């Protein structure tokens, strides 16, 4: 599975991408789905708040893990920061919920990704 979605600029983008992902991730157990949607939400929030459009989301299911990729056109790397009253917890949550995360820089910006284990419901 490698579906991709490009996000618009209007309000409600995060809710729409969460709904899109939940529709694609049927069969995941409740905890895997919750962690995946949380990580997706945090990466999308960072791209919308700190990145440069267009923002694209891709979900890649591979042997034993699911990779969430969020691409934007900003050349600036995503970096954890000291949490305060205004935020700074997003990448800490991504780190806590994922096996690993990182980013790829490319000519048109960057892709921030996170790999999560998943289990399917029986």
C-alpha cells in the first residue's frame, strides 16, 4: 500500500487526512491505529505550521511496519525543541510512538517519516 494525499490550505486539513488514513488502515488493531493516527497528526501539524506547501502524505505498509511520510517544500529540517506552553511536544510524541523516525532532504524540500509496528485484528 502506498497511497498518497496532497493537502490543501484550508481549515480542516488535519481532520480530513485523519479520516482518509483511518479509512485506509482498516484491519489494524486499536492501539496500532491510535498510534499511527497520532503520529500522522503530529507530522502533518508540523508541516502545516512550520513547513511550506504543498504538503503531501504517504502511507507505506511493509513487512511488519507502517511508514508515515509527510513531505513539504521547506528546506529547514524538523527538530525537536524544548516543550513550553506553546508546544514542542509533537516530535517527542512521534519518537515515543514509533520504532524510529527521521527525515530525507531533497531538492524540493524534505520528507519527515516515522516507522511504526502494527498488528492486525483477527
